[in-house]
């Protein structure tokens, strides 16, 4: 297919399109590597419209690497609340400390040094290197893969080593000798605004004449994938315990979703169960001894979708009389109900609180 040969017409058309249509985004106000890095991490698995406000809040609170490195993780997680994929926030914090320790607080300019930072992969390193330092590294994300596989009718599945190699070679062949940062932003914007996953704007596309998928009327066939992701089903049962002005939370530990975030007391089950079935479990009796009186109310059932997990969640409100003696388990943290907003929680818990309030 001549995949590694240069295609200056495609590159020129993309750059011309970008000069006219590029989005006015706050992280494009300058090419400071810290700001580019922060925006790229926030925008992973996140729409621009949602990430915009988070970026502004982070820059306002942590205007540089030094302030981010010194911050408490809990404050960072609270600021991140609602974005999901909290590992990104923890890696951001760790990488900021690495920059302070290994590079004297100066964001590294070398691609391999950037790639060595916690949580930074080839895509993010290429984005920072090209936009901040005009280094010749092509970005390859979901948008880029879609554009390239359609333009060149790449039949090799993108989730194989062969597919990744082909796309990487084409991506680098399209990279101009100059303006690598603008080009990378151009192809990402193009994938977001024109060559979209569903209903791409082919009739108005400046690359229509170059597009093999359009030529053979097979746009929806690309990109080709080999495997379907396995989705794990989980069943969470949360207890929103209230006693007067007090409520009870616990901190998630272990190597699981939402690590170090706070949540209501939880019993995870293998399937959907009702409250009576829950009340017979040892975990429930650990939370609420048999002789304790309380009022239970089923408040809400929510389905929460993660990349490889579907979590069906039932929330119960447990009201304990203020005068009742309640000796909570050691893992329970007793707080004032009004202080709950100060603790970083998952998007699932956040959604529940939004609904009931």
C-alpha cells in the first residue's frame, strides 16, 4: 500500500483545515509543557466539554509542577472528583514529585525522559514533545487511528501488534518536518470534529479525495478490531447510614477501582440480592448487630459503566435513632453529614448524592 511514503497533500490539507477550524481551548494559550501535560491527562477518557472546567480548576489551584508535587493526594482526588479513572490523578501527583526529584522541578524536554514519568505513555509523551518542544513525534490515539485507517483502508486490526505498527508508520510519514505540534493537534481535532466514529462529515471533508474508505463506500468498516473486551459484572450494595447529624464512610483500599476514595459502607455480592438476603450475611451483621434497631429504606438503584466493568448498585438509607447505642466497626469513619462534600468520592457516589439532594 506504500504506507510509509510521504503524503504531503494530506498533511498540508490538515494543517490548512486546522488553521481555520482549530478549537479555542485554554491549554492552547501557550506551549508550556506542564499545562500541555495536565490537559492531556485530564482529556484521557474524557470529553473536551467536561475536561475544560477541570483543567481551569487544576491550573488555578496548582499553577506549576511545584505546587502539584507538594499537594496532599486527598485534595487532588477531591478536585478530580467526577472525572473518573482516578489512577490518572494519582499518577499525575507521582510524576510531579518525580520531576521535582529527578529534574530539579523543571519539566524535561527529552522524549525518553518524559516517557519515563509515571503514567505517561507514548501518546502523551509525543503530544508534550511535539507541542511544547516541536520534537518530531507523531501522536497516535483513538482519533488518529480512526482517521488513518479510513484514509488508507487499513484492514489489519488496530488491536494487534501488526495494526499498531502500520498505523505508527503512517502517522510518522504524515508528520511534517516543521509544525509537528500543530499537525498533531490538527489530526486530533479532525478526528473529533470531522472524522467522527458515527456519522462522519464526509461530504464536507477536506480529505475526501484522499480517503480510500470513502472511495469504496466503507467508512463504517474502519477501524477494524479483532477482539471484544470482556466486561465484568459486579453488584454493590451501599448503606447510607445516618444517626442524627452523623453519617459514616470508609476509605477504599487495595488494588481495585476508586483506590483511596471514600464511600459508604459496602457489601459486594455475586448477584442481585434483596435487603432480606443482605441482612442475613455476616458482613451485614458486622455492620449492624442483630439487637440493634434501625429503619432501612431502599433509596436508589444505579448502573455504572466502567471500561471493563458494569457495576449494578443498590443504595439503602439506614436510619439509627439518635439515642441508640451504635458501636460502628473500626473501618467506619464517623463524620458530620454536612462534611461529606469535603471528601473525594467516586463518580458513582457523587451521582447518588446529586440525585438525593
